[in-house]
């Protein structure tokens, strides 16, 4: 069985999100299980590279022609797919990525097609008006459509005509692969002292709802502070908001950190908050990372999203309405002030991770899906 994962890009490239992290997990997980897996994506510069990170699996990074909004355009990606597509039994395409869909449409590979539907296209309404023709063609062509939660496809109008070939694959996480720098860990603990550490991890972009989280920090009564890991176009406006609210001493902007540094913050944090406000946030893999460390999660209830399926209210954390800094502040304070509640949610988070969200479970189920469509 030979698999090609086709998506926007493969780490490490700046500005990537959760989808690309999932592609990386699949690449290593499948090759670890002796399933030959390559990845095809776009580079962040006008240069093509072929990398090999694990066993014989290749990572093709094709020349970037231009970046339009969040899409990486590359004619070389289409040409590469044309040259190598016959080598694979399955091509696993990660949506949303118009470039990947266009390349499949032009090349017309003979392999089985799996579409991983991470999210609908939510914001780019004008472009989507034209793009949906290609999207429908791809959905008809697909042999299997995978969502990240059952909630995301059960009421999805786009996927409704294709439910007979739609299923879901929970995205997992491999905690034991990550080292933690003990010196860096101690420096965080020295800074934290007796305060509760609230953590956000993600890109600083429109759908994350970070402005509401920052406003909530100005309202909390607990002895807490917020650490923000990530970069993005909203950095300056969020920094300005903290200054306006006079809470610079309660909010730390840490930028992009490597995995060892990020996991040091996960290990020392008391709560992870994911305050997203749009359906673009369909899953929130960072919630799973937090649960792996037994960290209670506060996230939002977004119509049609699977965020509150991952984080179960009252079991692994709390879910609150979108765009509501008051409810966010109440949830933060409730967990910070009640040590027995924190322990209960922490235990629930760790148990849910171990039962449902390990990388081993994810890869096992993915291989099962592959075997089904090939048979």
C-alpha cells in the first residue's frame, strides 16, 4: 500500500496551522506502521526541495509562485503530481486547499481519492462562488470523505449529498515524542510563582476570537495571567488592546515557539482557552494536546463545529458561547478558585485523551479506512 498526502505544505514552514500538523502526524505515523507514505505540498519560496524525514517517505516541496490569501499557488505542484501520481494506491487530499483540488482536477490520477474535510471555506465568499464548482467535482470523484468529528458532517449542507461515503477520523496526538527543556521549564515556573497560568496556542487570525479572551483577562478576579503562543496578522491590534485595557502585566505574547518550549508551557499551565468564533475552527487540535497533559480546556460552542465535541462540557473543561468575554472570565475564575473542580476536569481531560485521542488509535483507524476502499 502506497499513500500520497496532498496538502498546502509540510512543517517546518512559518504560518502553518493545525491541518499541516495533522499531515505531519499522518506521515510519521503511517511510515512507523510500515505503510509507505509520501507528502506533496508547496514550499515557502521559489525553490523545489525533496526531503526525507522518516524511513523512505519523501516530502516534496514545490516552488511557490504566489500566495493569495491563505492559498499557496504552484504550477510545479501540478507537474509533480502528474509525474508521480501513478506510484500511489491512494491520494489523501486535505481540504480546504484549492491548489490541491485544482491539481487533482487537471492531472486526473487513477488512484483512489480520500478527501479529508478539515473545514468548510467560511470567509472567502466571493472566491467560493466560483470555487464550489471544482469542490463539487472533487466530492463526486472522492472514494471516501473523512471529517474530524461526526458533528461536523451530520448537519453539513455541502456534504449532505455525499453522506453515504462520509465518515470521521478523530485527530490524535503523540505526547511521548516531545522532549521538554528542563532549564526552560524552570524559568517558566520561576515567572509563574503562585499565579494561575492561562494558555492560548494558535495563529493570531480573525476566527480565533482572541480579542474576547484578552477582554476576559481584564475581568477575571483570580490571581492569573495569560500566555499567548503564536503569531499572525492580528498581533498589533491585540497588543494595542492589552494596552488600552491596561493589562500588559497580565498578558504575555510569546510568538512562535518550538515544540520543546511549547510543551513546557503546556506542562506548567492550569487552563487552555480556545475562544474561536467562526466555523473555520472545526476541531481545535490544541485541545487534544492540552488534554494529553491533563489540562482543563475552555472552548466555545460554534454552530456546526466539532470543537465542543472534542471538549466535553463539565467533563474535560467548559464550553461557553462565542463572543462573550464575561462567560469566558466566569469559566476561568470558576476553575481557578475551585481546586477540586480543577482536579476533576484535569482527570477527565487526561482520561478522554487516553481513551480516544492517541496517535496510535488515529493511525490504526486510518489504515482500516484505507484497506476498506482498496478492497
